[in-house]
C-alpha cells in the first residue's frame, strides 16, 4: 500500500513539473519591433517592423525557456518611404538578399518569478552574433478578451554594434555603430 501511494505521489509530482512548461504563440497585434539610431549626434532615426512571428517556450517553475522571433525586413516602416527604401537597399539591410532577421533566445535569466533578460543569438544579414534582451517589464495575466487564456510578455531591449552584422553604412560619415532595438512582446498560451 505504501509503495502504491509513493508511486502515485511521484507520478503526480512528475505531472505537475511537466505541466509547468508551456508554449506561447507571438501575438502579432501586440508585438512590435522598433529600432533607434542617432543621426550625426543630433536627432534619432526611428523605425519599426510591421511583420513578425514566433513562439516562446516557458517553464516558470524551472525558470527556463526558449524564444524564436522572426522579423520580415521588408516590412520596415519609418514613416518616410524613401528612407524605408534606403534601409532595405544593399547599402544597409539588403532585404532582397536577406529578407528576415531572427532572434533565438535560449537562456532565460530570472529575478524572482520575473524574466529579467534573455541571452541568445541574432541573425541579421546572414551573420549571427550574441545578443542579450533586457526585460524592462515582464508579466503574465489571464486575458479577459481571450476567454481567460494566459498571456505573457513584456518590453525587451538591447543595444548592439550593427557593424558586427555587416550594416556599416554611414560609419565613415560619423553615424554611430550602436543601434537600440526594443521588442514589445505578448504571447498567447497554446
């Protein structure tokens, strides 16, 4: 009897541990990827990418996860079509040859129960390098508009050297190498 009770307890605990891991689909209507880059040390050029997709795997109990976000580089929008065309050109993003950028985060860092940052790799213009997205805000909630399905997300940001990815246009003119990227993400539990 004791062995049966012990076995049942172990199965229940194993089931709870497994139940903590979940997959979330990126909600494209609540997910935005934007960038900022100084222009000759005066104003700031800004833009966003309108098309993105991805998934998040999150195990809150084990404090582990994985995220994959793919951005359509042809969906860039700065509010100025001529600037958009220049950004898509071979001089900068070369979106005809490299139509997507991708972030794959494999190490979730927690502070308490909240995601504090995600370490991963960014692939841009065919080059891959390490990037850490810092969580400025992270939360999970039951969405009243989605029949109380769980939604997790936050604002994540990073600043990186764009020349490491072959995007060095304007550096010789005095444009900075650093680009700030902010990704606002909300993902729905599947």
